[in-house]
């Protein structure tokens, strides 16, 4: 487990209400929690959009892993696309 270190720096909030955390955090998403007036906790975060959250469920991850394993064990062969499309069309 990594040791927790507290590093402090003084930042000035600009006229537009922004502060810079440094280039190493450029483009990262953060959660900003106001714990009390004037006290903020800023944490880096990975945000999952609602329409992609289903991918983060354990069953979905297991199903995806099974599908990937199957695809590695069963490489594609030569397929007659026209015949396949006729078969699929006939099943409708």
C-alpha cells in the first residue's frame, strides 16, 4: 500500500473562478466536493456515461470475456456471404 503524503501548494483563483492543478492533470476528469464553505476536496475520477454503464457489470464483463475466448478458439473461415444472407433472409 502506498504511503499517504500531504503536499500543499498555494493557488490563486483567477477572475474567471478557475485554478490550475498542473499540466500532469490536463484533460483529466475530477470530482469536486465542497465539504464545507471554503473547503474543497478534488479527486481524479473515471466517469462512465450512463449509456455505457451496462459494460461495467460483472456478468457483462464475464460474458464479454467468454465471447473473446470463443473467438480466439474459433477463428473465422471462408464464408459464402451470399449464401449466408439467403439463409438469414429465409429465417425471417
